[in-house]
């Protein structure tokens, strides 16, 4: 317990440090308050919201499927949310409801096609998610090149950024994300039990299918919020929970809040790299997280084998 308390303390210090770094470093040195309030502070708040959402969603998916290789990106939830936003804008509707619906549909579809004899395996679930994710991303490219011809929007949907500055949208997203966080935190004991096996959880009075449904709804909501704010950003939900479990154990009541801090830190670091490595040009944020996440995913895949 003392070790976990120290880890929380270190995570909070790192979060404050990288938030300070995000404000006071970049192409514009010694920024004025106007720049801080209108450009850099929104990036920090977005990193906190999106990093938290993706990391705790990855934590929940990995626990409910006992699968360290799954997260909102690999499960195709992010690509589904992106398609929901594209279609909502095409037909003149609000982004978020469509993003939630299509994120949920993608999760359900990946889960259903990975099942055999009412069971799924980590490998089948990952293959189903990666296949659907690739297909949906290909459709996004075709849509933009055929109908929209907006290369910036295409990059936004495929690789993401933290350029949103609408405080009203950010505030609403924050409130919804807080609700999603506490919903997952309330389910943390159930996630601990189901990670030991569905048969054991059923004997203890926990319905695996009901729990999965709740997780899908929360993950769909949190992923949709993240994609509507920043586009598709991959691997935050894969890296963060796994690294924390290596240090803190597998108790979700500890891992979920730690993942919120860790995901925020990872996104702040990635955004700082995206803004400064090739300054004055800004790299797409998803490119940086992919460069960090793909090698780690391959490491986990080899370890699973």
C-alpha cells in the first residue's frame, strides 16, 4: 500500500511538471497570458480529459476480457467513433450521439465476430479489432478523398491533435468524462473478479454479459468524447494500464485512478514532443503515440505468445 501511495505521489508530481512544461515551452518563448489561456491551457485540459478517458477505457477492456493487448484503438472503438462523427456532420447532426452509437457498434461487432462457441480468446479479439479498425480507417480515407477533399480534417481523424479551443465543448466533455470515470470506478471490484475468469465470476453472482454491456457503454461514451475532441489517438489505453499493473498489481480500485494520471501524463509528453521535435511544424499527435505504442504492442504480443 505504501508503494502505491508513493507511485500516486510521483504521478501527481510528473503531471504538474509536464503541465508546466506544456505551458512555458514551445515555438513561442515566454508566452503572454492571452496565448496561455486561449491556446496552451486548453491543450492541458484536453490532455487530462482524453488521456484519462483512453487510459481508464483500456484498463476496463483489459480487465473484462483478461487481455492486455486490447484498448479503444485496437478494439476499433476509436475508428467507429470517428465514423459516427463524420456521418453526423454529413447529415447535420451533433457529433457526440453519433460517435457514441458507432463506437458501441464497433465494439459489439469486434466482440461478436471474435466469439466461437460463445467464447472469445485474446488473439481472436485483437485480430477482429485490428481488422475492423483497418477497414474503417480505409473508409475514412476514401470518404475524405472522394467527397470532402479536406486534408487537414483527414489528418485530424486519422492521427489527432489537441487544437480544440471551445471551452463550452471542453466543459461538457469534462463533466461527462467525470461521470464515466466514477461509473468504471464503481465497477472496479467486479472487474477484479471477472479477470479471474467468467465461470468464477458467475458463481459469485456477477453476470459476465451484463458487466461487459456496462463496460461497452462506458468505453463507447469515453472513446466518443475523446475522438470528438481530438480525433483518433492510439495506444494510450494500451501502454498506461500495463505499465501501472507491473508496478502496482492488478487491483482496479488502485489502477483506474492511477491510469487516469498516467494517461494524462503520457498524452502531455506526446503532445510536447509533437509540438517541439519538428518545430515550427507540429507533428500529428497520433503519430507520436503510435511510435511509442507500436513497439510496446509488439512486445506484449510476443510475450503473450
